[in-house]
C-alpha cells in the first residue's frame, strides 16, 4: 500500500472527552486545534461539515493533518445523489487538498449501481471515495461497480479485507482488543492498495484507542 494508514476519531467535539482528553479549562472553540495536534486524522460527521467553518479548520491544523468527510446519499433519482456530494465539495474547498477521502453513506435504495458511482466519482473531482453499502439489500452490483472504478468500501470489525482491494478503504472500529487492532492494521497494510483509514467511532474510548493505534502503527511501520 502506498503511504501510511490514517488513524482518527469520528468527530472531535465530545463533552465526555473533558478532562480525560481535553483540559478542563480549554475553550470549546479550541478543541479542534488541540485535537489536530494530538491525533492526525478525523472523520467529520455530515452535519458538522455544514455547521462549522472549514476555513477555521485549515487555520487550526497543519499541512499533514488529514480529513475524511461523511456524505449521505439516497433517493432513486440521479440528481439528488449528485447534488448532495456537489454541495459537500463546495463546502470543503478550503481543506480539499488535505482531504484523504469522502465516505459516502447510502441511506436508501439508490438506482443504477453502474451509472451512479461514475457520476459520484466525477463530482468528487479527484478526491478518493469510499462507500458504505451496509444499508442496501442488494450490494453485489454496487461492489462490482465500485471495485472497477477504484471506489473503496467501509469495513466494520470483525470484517476486514483479506485479499487485495482497490480504492481508499475505511475501517470503522468501536471496541477491540489490542491483538484485534493489530490484525486490522496488518490487513489494511497488506491489502488496501490505495490507502486506508482506521476511524474509532465509540466516543467514550476513541481518543485513547486512536493513540494506542498510532503507537502500534508506528512500531509496525504501517
């Protein structure tokens, strides 16, 4: 795999991280700056993209920090699907050069698994896409189309890639033991050909797990 595995949490604005992660006297609007110095990647929830100012995120992080952005897609028409991603792309322009991938969550049956992925890829304008198909009943045709277009997919432990896969891969992780975490990192290192991220989604444990994962990844050179 080219490059290192990105490690981060889903969001950073969690009150329960005080005082375990954030100092008690840290102002709320300084949280992202603190986070970006401690943990080098983040999955930005869909709603957060439109409630905050990405220009501020650029000011409060350095050139090596990386974002993954959530984007919900759904509906049977092509227009609404492309429009949602198009709005996201406009919004994240201040940090698009620091964007590792966009995670597309399919929220309902979306027609035409051959045409829609191509349209989404064109709209993303070079930013890698990763798609979560867990809400779909029929995933096979989407998986085939996405693989052919080098669109990555979302993995939820204990599912991890066991053979080479193309496209940027995202592993969403809640609770794992250290041995399991090592297995995730090893699998992504071996099989994710175009980059990968491990994102911790349990808010109560995410910062500590991200720190442990980063140490483990550095030891493994992952």
